[in-house]
C-alpha cells in the first residue's frame, strides 16, 4: 500500500508540476502565492503534496516558516512570566500566578515540563556561579488575600489604584531568602522594615530595590555581611535595577521612567548608574539603555547631545572613560554587545520607524540589518554572526532571527495556526545562544492576564511528519471555517452580496480626506467639533436623522470642555426594540492627524451606513461615531451610559479601530473580539463578500469595545489593525493619509456591512440556559425564549467529555430532555428563525 500511495502521490505531483511549469511557477511558488492571497485551502493542499513528495530541506524549511514554527518549541506553562536561564544554561526558571500566590519554578533547560523545584516566591536571581539563588518570599495573610480579591473585583477605572496598593503591601511583606542550589538549605536575610521589589546577585552579595524607613523613594541596597542593608543610591526619584553583568561585578541602575502622558511632559535628562559590587561605589552617567557584553567586561549605552545621539562603549571597570562609537542626528536606542564586546547592534530611526544596525566597537563597519516597514527593535546577539530582534509595536511584537553573514532573516515563534495571531512580549536567550525563552499569548488571548512561557530550541527543527500533522490540522480547521461560513450566510447570501458590492473606494477616500483635513481631532482641538459636524452632515446626506450626544469631559490634569458623539439609527423592521451597534472613534491623539487611528475606521463606518441606508434589517442598527477615545474612552462610555439608562436591548456590537495601514501588499486585518460567535461571523463575511484576509485575537481592553463589555458582556467584535498594532505611525504626527490603503478600508466596510446584516437578521444568543433536572443520566435543559419574533425552533447539541462527536436535537419549545448524558457533558443551544438563519452564537451549560 505504501508503494502504491507513493506512486500515486508522485504522479499527482508530476501532473501538478507540469501544470505549474506552464505558467512559470514551481509547486512551492504556486502554494506561496495562494497563501499570499488568503486562499489557504489551496496553499495548504499544495504544501501537503510537496511534503508527500519527500521535499528537500530548503522546501521543508520554507513550508514550516510559512505555516508556523521551524524550530522545536516546548510550552512550559500557559500562565507564566519572567523566564530566564541559569548562568550555565542547564536550568531555567519562570514565575506562575500573580500577586500573593506567585511561585517560581526551576526546570531543566532541555525542555522537560516536569518541575524539579518550586520556590514559593518571585523575583528570583542566580548568583554568578549558579550555586545560589535569591528570591522574594511572601506568606499569604488574610489582609493580602483580601487586597488581591479587591483588585479582581474592582471596576476598570479603579483597578490600577487597587493594584498599586496591593503591590506596595506585597513589597512590604516580602522576605529575601537565599537558597543553596545543591543542598537546598535556605537562609532568610534580616531585612525587616524594608520594602523589596527587585533582586540581583552580585559576586558574593545580594542587592535589592526597595524603600527603607527614611527613604523619600525606593533606592538600591546592598546586603552586607551580617545581613545589614546599605543604601547605594539616594534622592527623591525611585531607582530600579536594570541588570547585573555575568560576573556579578557591576550592577546597572536607573531612575524609574514615567509612562503614558507623563513621559511626554518630562524634561529631566536621562541618566543611569553603574555600581561596582565589590566596593558599592556608584558612578552616574548621562545616558540611557545601558547593557553589558556577554563576558561582562564591556558596557554600551546611548547619550544625548545637542544635535543628536551618541553610541558609547566603555570598559565596565572604567565607565567614565568611554569612547564614542557612533554620533549623528538620528535617534538610536537598545544597544547590544557581542559576548566579547567587539560588535554592537542597535536600533536607529531614519525616518518614521526603527531599523536594526550593527557596527564594530571601533566605530567602523556599520551595516543596516533590517528594512521592515514596521519597527525593528531590541536586538540581542546570539553569537558573533547571529542576532535576535523583535518586529512591531510595543504591546504586540514578533521575533526574528538574523544571519549577519547572509543578511537573511527567519521568523522565530508562531502558534502554528492560520488565523489566530500570537503576540510576544519578552525574549531571553540562553548563555550559549542555542535556546530562547519567549513569553507570548500563543492562543491570541490578549484579555486574560495569562501568558504562556515557551522554550525554543534553535538546534532542533521540526520533522517532516510533524509538519504534515500541523498542516493537516490547519487544513481541517480552514475547510471547516469555510463550510460553516457558507452555511451561515446561505439564506441571505445573495442579498448581502448585492448590497456589499456597492462599496466605493472613491467614497472611502473622500471621507478619509475630509477627516484628515481637520488635523488633530483630540477633544481639546478645533478639529474635534469640525469632524463631528462633518459626520452629522454625512449621515444626514445618506437619509438618516443623526443626533449629537453632547457631554462634558474632564482630562486628568483638570482641563474640561464639551465634545459629542454622533449617532445615526436604522430602525428594525421586525424587532425594532433589539439593537446592534456599529462604531468607530473619530478623534485622534493630540499630536496626530489620525489617518489610520481612526479616520480609517470612521470611513469604514460611514460607508457601511451608506450601504445599508436603504436596506433596513429585522433588528435596529445604530451607527455610532465616538469622540474622546484617545482621552480615555469618553465617548463610548457616554454612549453606553445612555443606552443603559434608556434600557436599550443591545445584543451585539462591532467596533472598528485602525483598519487602513497595510504592512505589505496583502489586504489583511485582525478581528478583535470578545465573542467567538461574532468572530466566526466576521471571518465568514470577509471570506464571502470581500477580499479582506482576516486574522483574529481575543482583544478589547483599552479600546471602545471595553465600554460595551463592561455594560453588556461579551457581545463585541470588530476589525483592527494588522495584525494587532503593527503600524509605525501609531499615535505619531506622521499618521498621514498617504500611509493608508484605501482599498483595504473598503474591504473592511464590506466585511462590516455583511457582518452586521447577519447579526441583525439572525436570532441572538439565547439567555437563561440551565439544567433544570438531572438523574440517572437523564437531563432536562431549559432557557429563556428568544426575543426575535421569527424564531421557529431551537438546535440543541451535546457532546460527552470523551467523545469528539456531538449529538443534535431540534425542538420548538424552549426546553429539551436529553437521555444517556453523563456528568460533565457540554450542552449548547441556539435558535433558528423562519429564514433558516441560526443564532450567531451558542449558549452553553455543563451537566452537573
């Protein structure tokens, strides 16, 4: 059978190759082109045929990198933080949980997931020789646990304050414990009366950041013989530990930098300090972003000069006598040294985005490494000729490896799926550069605080069979998505196609151009009111009767003023009391004209409203242009406040934000959702009624979507930027009209119109689902009748915990009896209406 199968595969590949050759494409090129246009089924089928033909290593690597990861990756935990290697690289550690429950796990660096040691504490630091480890231990008390519970229960606008208070309590309760790695013997250092937040282990001494009884602000302390704490910094500014060199002879410290709006207002020159751990002597230097070479002997940092920036290098033992490696007007940051200190990598901004450069220690041999449209940042040497760096905006970056000999790059980490993105947040190479620890959200969930910790082994690539398994899984999911998409829209597909085909890129450009001409639309700027008036007039030109939602805002500094949302309503034909909302914010950051953030989303919203103006849907659709998002989600919260006060029955919402910037030629954006049903509706809409290629991420925090979630629960979807916050123009003066792909915005408008049409035409998610009785594997379930008038029945499905197959039952009444159902079974229900449209999301309950 194997020979017959191989022969058949070979003949199929030969036929495919001959067809491809006629159009000048290799099979790999044909599959890659299908991938680029978002035809993932064709692409994945092509990759499978190639793999079945026993491709060579170059093709295997290309397919692996296109579809996910090339290197073997081990998930250490789904809820971790602060991963790092031991000095010899044979062990690694990471933290789990949060607050008073934090633990540190020490495991072998070979990828074993079985913990070998749990330390009930956090902020662990190895001694330079790896024989000891210091950590902060906290004993849970009722007071601490109550404070932690208060953080979890706090409203969004109060959570930061409560978290800060909890952190201060934990720092006061923390004890510094030193553990002998070999014997397991632990010693607690007598540091009562001090808060402790960070640790470092010098050559024979422990260091911590914290506040003493007489400190104005947290300082850096050395624990001397006898366990006494000696302050090595002083003053009114909080000091933090930056890093310690590998030999433990020098410690970098710096004043904590302000964040957010405060960072823009500060004029204090940036400085840092280097402490000789043998003497405790502090040397303060003007500059920032300091780092050590791998051998600990060389220091590099950036300093400001009147007309620009300098890259400086010095011996660690003689930091004041540094030499200027590079000087120029271009901003530079994040320098990194090779292990021997002979070469420096750094990020430099030539125009609008950061790129990576390398230069020899003597200032010669400067070369540009990257030319990516997005920011290329945070370079770290993995060896003399290999570099690790990140791409993207600060909250959602992705890692790449750079070969400095061939000047080529490879993506490092992924989640091995087609649609869901995997934002990364930290990268820690092993001392020998053969492994990398990554903190990431491999499942695309940016909302929950859980983040995974992953060990990437750069010496082991995925096998051909592992790659086959990955692609088959992705192909199954993609085929299933497309089949569900067709079934979902079938009753109204022709109508949706006819309406969405009227979207106009010329109109999209017209909206964007008008909004762009108002310059900054921040609430304090004249452009805000001018934009609101433009939106009002534009909605009215479509035939709506728009309304202003005026209100007073107050900024953190005390500034007050008037601003307004603009709202237009398309009344429902069958269920006018049921409401769906489509929204975008029209204001911009103070310093930005906001072409992408968020004139692009506003343009898509206007075009959606125009397309539907003459096509009322069964439920009511509200088009809401929000103000004040950049000032603190003011407009969306005012809209939601009024909706709650008016007892509006809001069932679902789509919020678009930053949809116009494109990283490449692909028309792609991300579905940012709280509701998986709406996520799938939007994938289906994009697949069938637009050219938009859609990713997805569980993402709504710190956007207008959060206001909906806080009031109505997980009812939100919408489109956001590629893949999530990748644009180098984000919140910058150069967020200009010429950076926008207007066709991309048009495809978003089509997807949005198709999505809201299905939502407003379909039954909503049912409520009140419950198990009313359960005995002898017989369960009765009931739910609140659907509010839509055209509902004709309900689909009930259930799946046993150990089975992949679901059973299904259709009923007319809002209840059902299920027989032969073991405890733990998931029961899901959705309504069906007279058109055959199913509810856009399942309600689920577990049999107990």
